């Protein structure tokens, strides 16, 4: 169980989930402006799912694509992917 918890923690750290949470209010504000009022709860749910899914996928892809550069950079070589791939 602790290994699964550790893997989830590393993944959330890798994709910077806190940045996604910071961006959600801006997406909700855009929805309010687009709807010219309050969007439905279903719409807000889909917006949340889209934001978290798209941003997490993009950040994970970016970490994988940049693993070689991250391994050479002293500031980023301790990140999860360069640390595991290039030990």
C-alpha cells in the first residue's frame, strides 16, 4: 500500500497538480462569461475533468519528452523520471 501511495505522490508532484488547481478558477470564470451567467453543475464537472485531464496529460508528456535535458540539468536531474531512467 505504501508503494502505491508513493507512486501517486510522485505522479502528482511530476504533473504539478497544484498548478492545475490554481488554473481552475480561471476556467470557471471563462465558463461564467461564456454562459452569460452560471453554468450548470454538469458543465462545471466537464470543465473540471477537461482541465485536470488535459493539463495533466500535457505535463506528463512534457516530463517524458524532456527527460534527457532534465537529466543533464543540475536543477532538474533529481526529478522522478531523470532520476529513475538515468541512474
